[in-house]
């Protein structure tokens, strides 16, 4: 699967809109919007991480599960792209 940063950002934003039951967020959020301000709490974050792992065939290690790694859709996207790059090297 060939993915780019903007596609991942949109995926994350769409999932946040779904998880928070606030469809308007799909239009209001951008890659740098703090997800916590959008209503993403720890429970929703775990659900979001599971969807990301499934969608992009990655796995988050325990030491990566820090809120700052999931603060914005752009940060999430950058981490996904980095993890996928490492996987293709193996």
C-alpha cells in the first residue's frame, strides 16, 4: 500500500470525527490541530491506535504509547511513515 502524509492525516481526522461522534470535525481539523482539544481522551486514543495499526499494518511498541506521539494528526502521520519505512527495510 502506497501512502503519503496527507492521506494518513485525512484518515486520522476522519477516524477522530467518527470516534467522537462529531462529523463536523472532518472539516474543522487540520494536521496540526491538537487532538485532545477535539475531545480525544485516553480511551478514544487507544481505539484510534488500534484502527491505525490495522489500516497501516504497523504495531506500536509500549514505549511509543505516549500522548505526545499522538498529539496531532501530522505527528501520527510522521510516525506511521517512519515505521513503514523501517518495515520495508527488513
